[in-house]
């Protein structure tokens, strides 16, 4: 029997476990999928916007894998800082695959970025997705205007949630505390701002179009921004996604929304680079931008002209970087663990029994489906190494050893108890299932399992 630990229960981890147990090269592989959280599914649970039910339904596919007879879910087990070291984990398993994602947000690197009211978009997503680490965040939604820096899908998600009315979010699993704060929000204008033009924006067309379908919001664009983009007038030479994005924005420019005092406003702005977050009384008051222009080489350059946009809340959505996993080698330039076809490299040589998959392997790129071929490559490397890996003796019950080491693993029955508790919570509130947003609540609920 080959025992494997997969660290991380998001799509990359689950697809890796699936690849290991559904092959025939090595007939008896048993996989424990470990997670720091007591809940599985990673960013599908804690990163997908609550109003994206179709994407969130991917949990059903991941559930089917985690219910496989040779796969076990083992939550509430931190690996690395404050938990089990990679060295000790290898005492329990023949191989360990790290699928830990890219946990660090990129910063803007401008003065005022740490003022109260300035956050990463990931912090905001974690808050409205009920991530237990976000329970202490307090988002000031009393200001009239919010600025979202970035023009990718995360920027679109947080913009959409800020612009939705509470009745639109009530049917989702957004935690009750966040729903109450969003219902009381004073935000009436959301500015989504990018330093380059609409033809270079990173959102997908489906996400972009959704902004124009919100019943309680109207989308506007600035003609002067659009005129700066050489590809805006004729997008025919652009890649398909970029071309469709420009076509959507052209539709909005051609038919600006009629004034509606009751509606929220979403303003898409381009060719503006943040240079400073301005404060008043220790809190965010505005963002100062420099106007940019195309440099003729695919980038932009500053023009020396500036513009300020008032804001009581600033969310940066400018990308991610991998954080160094404790006890593993790390390439700070690429933000990944060095590897060869998924095999972890220490000092340039494969480290026996250690593997990576997902963002920590390839960087924060691709969509959820990109994790499948990535996982299959790593699984194939591990399986080729299996005859050598299986020579080492490991415990028959590694979860029992984890308990003996003082950890409190939450296994699949515990997760099912959390699900039942969230359904019960929703019933008391007259809603569908509502997420439990804090560590004590999750662990108390898991105790029922």
C-alpha cells in the first residue's frame, strides 16, 4: 500500500487525489487530503463569490472525489507554521503533495496603503465568504464611494457584491453579519480602475457582462478613457476574450444608463495608475491617480497629469504571489516551489517523497480547470517513483498519530456536521444554508461528527 498526503483540499488538491486513486499503475494508493481549515474545497468555498451558484456547485464534484473509499479528508491540521513540519509529515506518509495555492496578495506599493479602510480584495472576499480568519475584519461601508484597483475577475467580483442590494444576496450563503453590513452599506458609487486600457483588461467577458445585469446598479464608462486605447475603435485584431470585452464596453458607451437616483453606480475607469491613498483623520478619504497613456510597446507610461477619486473604502485586486511554505524550498522571484514535473527540488535535486501541484507549482495562473492537467502531471511523477517510495515503513493510521501529537483532526463526519449546522442556522434565519464564519463555531459544529 502506498500512503500519500495531499496538503490542501481545493481543486488542485482534490484533482491530485483523484488522479492518484483512479489510475491502474499502482493498484493500492490511499490518500489523506489535509487542510488547515476544518472545511474542504479551498477557494471554491472561500473564494468564489456567493452569487456565483453555478461555479460554487463545483463543490458537488469535489465532494464525490472526497467520498471515494480510498480518500480521507483530514481538516484542522496545519502543515508548516504552527503545525506539523514537512519533515515530520514525511514520517507518516510515503509521499506528500503540497497544493497550498498562492496566499499572498500583491501590494500597490504607494503611500497611504495601510490607512484604515484600505484592504486587499482578498480580505473582502474572505469576509463575505465567511473565512474563519476574516472574522475580525471590520469593513467601513458608511462612505458613499469605494475604489477597486484592478480590472480582473476578483475586481469584478468585489465590485458586483458592493453594488448588489441585500435582497439579491439574501438567498446566498453569505454570513449573516456580512449580509447585515452590506444591507446597511452607504456605498452608492463603485469605481473599478485599471492602469491600462480596456483592450488589456484581465476579466472574462461573462464576468464583465454580469455588471450590466444587476437590477440595483448602472454601469458607466468614461469616453476620454476609451479614446486613449488604440484597439478600442477597431478591436478586430485582438484575442477573442479581449475583443469581446471591448465590444461589451462599447455597448455601454453607446447607450449610457438613464439617471436613476435609487440605483448604485459602477464606473469603469482606465489609464489611471494609483500613486497615493489620501487620508483624513487616519482613514481613507481618496485615491490619487496619475493618468497614463500607451507607450507603443504594449505598456503604459505616466503623463504627469493627476486625478483624485473620493473613497471611504479602497480594495486592491492586483494579483497574488505564493508565500514561502515553511520547511520547503522557495523561489522568491517566481513565487513558487522549485520543481521538475511536480517533484520538489532541493539544491537542484529531487527531494524523495515531496511534490507540488497547483499555484504553488506553476504560479497564480489559469482557471479552476487548469488544475486538472497540472495535478495529473504531478501524480504521474509520484506514481513513477512509487516503487522506491513504498520501501519505507510508515504508520498504518497516520491520523491517530496526528492526534497523539496533540492535533484535533476534523474528518469527513465532522465536516458533514458543519454542513448540518449551517443548514440549521439558515433555517433559523429564514434563509438557505448560511456559513458559520468563525473558528469556535466551526469546531463546535464539527464536534457533532
